[in-house]
């Protein structure tokens, strides 16, 4: 039975993924820049930066494939969590990536900077 909690996004890796390994357990975090489907008051593109994470074999594969400034399609589930930082309760919403597809190989940075048209899978 498939979950109702699903997301799909296409965007650009905007910082190098951070890989962690502990006792044969793999974990990776990265951020994907996606274009909103409307412009700012100044008629400039607006972006969201999606905090993503992956575990296990998916994390290992992402470590090998994802580099900063490539365009990717990702899918998975949305997760929220709460934690304390400096004695203050904080909340985070993250995307747990279970599938990914590199769409454009590593190229010049201008490829991602020119990603301005809204795109959906």
C-alpha cells in the first residue's frame, strides 16, 4: 500500500551534499533550489530551498552522483521533527528522499542559475 505522504520536485543542488557514516549506517543531507511559479514584485524569479535527507543505499548513491549545481528530480516523503537548540524548541520540515534522477550532468554554474521556469514532474 503506497503512502499518501509523497512529494516530487525538480531543482538544482545548491550546496555540496554532506555525507555521514556511523557503524555502516549512511546518512546524507543536501539542499535543492526550486523555482516558484510566480515572480517577485521586481519581476524576478523566486526560489525555495528544500532541506533534504536520505539514508542507507540511497545516501550512498546520492554521495556518488550529486554535486553542487546539477539539476535533479527527487521524490519521497515529507517529515517534520522538533528539537531543542539553546534551550529553545525548534521545528524542522525535511524531505526524506527515496528516489532520485540526475537530469543534467555536472555543467557550468550558469545552468542552475538559469533555472527560472517552473517545472513539475
